[in-house]
C-alpha cells in the first residue's frame, strides 16, 4: 500500500470514528463469527502472485471493505460473518494490528474465533514443504538474554538464554511472562481432527525437487500432510542447522517437554499477546484462537549446502511459496467453514467441548 493511500485510509477511519463519537446513537457493532489473520500480501490483492491474503480475497464473498489504520483494509463477508485481516510482518505489527482491530467499535468480536493462516519455515525433521501444522504452543524467540557465540563460555551450547537465569536452559527459570503461550488444547485437537486427512496440493515441480535434496530427513521428502506442531515466533529470520537445534531445545525448554518445534515465523506471539490483553477487558475470547502455519521453506539447508548459501537462495523466492499459500487457504477454510456452519452451537460452546452428534 502506498504512503498516500495509507494516509487517506487513516483520515477516512478517523472521520468515521469522530462521526460516531458525535452521534447520539452510534451504530450497532457488526458481529463477527471468524477472523482470519494473514500477515502479508505480495503485490495487489487480486490477480497476481498470491501471498497469504489473496486467495481469501479471490475465493470468498468479501464484499464489504472497511478502512483500517493498519497494513491493509479489512474485508468482510457480511452474510457469513467472516472478517479477513492482514497484520503486516513481525510481532510488533501483528500485536498492533490485532489490538487496533480488537478495540475497533465497528465490530463485535466477543464470540469470534481467530484463525491465523500463514506460511513459515519448517523443521525438515518433522514435515515437508507444503505441509500444514496446527500449533498448541507459541514460543517467543526474542524475549531473552543473548551473548555473541564468540564470547560465550566453552560449556555453553548457545549464547541465548532465558531472562533471570544463569546459563542456557537453566532449570531454575521463572514462570513465562511472554516467552510461551499455550492455546486451547481441545480446540487445537478439534481443528486437527477436521483436517488431518486432507490431501494437500503437490503440483509444484520446484518444491518437489527441493524436498528431494533433504536426503537425511524422511519427513522432509514426503508429500505435504497435516500435523500438529509448535511454533517459534521471532523478529529475526534465522536459518541453519545450529539455529534449528536451538529452536528445538528452546521449545522443549519453555513447554516442559510437552511441545515439539515444527514451524518458525515472525508474528504469532504478538498476536496472542494482544488477544490476551483484549480478553482481560472482555473484547475477545483468547481461548478461541487457532494458529495454522504451512511450510514454504525449511529452517536449515540440505546436505552439502551451507546455511548462508541456502538462505540467500531462499531470499530470491521461497521454493514452496505457492503450495504453502494454497495449503494455508485449504486447511484453514475447512475449519472456518465448519465453525460458521455450526454457529448455532459454536457461538456459545467451543468445539472440542461439544459432542459432534449434537450439531444441527
């Protein structure tokens, strides 16, 4: 979005809010059943190479547009109560965008489900390009201490360690205050059960060729599939076998051995943080959050390629961007459609706590 367009949208949104403030009776907020959270778009909203948002715009009846003081406008299907948001990349932008939407008087989000649907780097030990992972644990990769690896004690595996501790993976750590969030287990399990047997797109020859390079990782060579797996969110786009090892240990450390690192991106702890604060004031229900990430690339290189070589190659274009975007849409859509179809029950009772035979 151009700077001029952003300024125009800000002026429009401010005018709308001021007009409501001056009105004797502000309009009733629009009830939203599901908010789909995407993080970026490549170019235009329609008709060119797709980012995370475009397929929702092209394939859904998003007929109503709302100016938004954020990365892009908001789009609503008024008949189904589906709202789609683009936050921008990074935890700072995602936190700001979610907070802005959560406080927006135009919408009633008290019963809304939130479905993050975006791409990520995946651990080749766990899954393949194009695969889709539902996360139960979101672990922050920024909130910590760090000493340059060239200056750490010889017996330290990494220079990265938890705040208020004395060394990496110190067992005497404080309770997490932003380092880790756990989603609603029942809801996550329900979403996985609805999608685990989906056949994901696998027509991209470039993605297939890239998967074949990972000869040391059986799961990296498989056709795309749906799994459960946990997420590291960090503002640094890291890459390499050593960082991948750190991510696995970091998730294990903060989840007390309950989590399994699968995906790495840059937004989801910011999203959860804002929702948790909005939850405190009754604007949203944070227990209705789902996080789906799909593999556009791997978090470490294949055998015979250095981390620098692989990352620089990926910077020219992710090998699995197209199928990852498609997988994100297909898997998330399955859950979104079921939430909307079962709204008579799901408005007040969360899936996972409902006997499915009681649905209309």
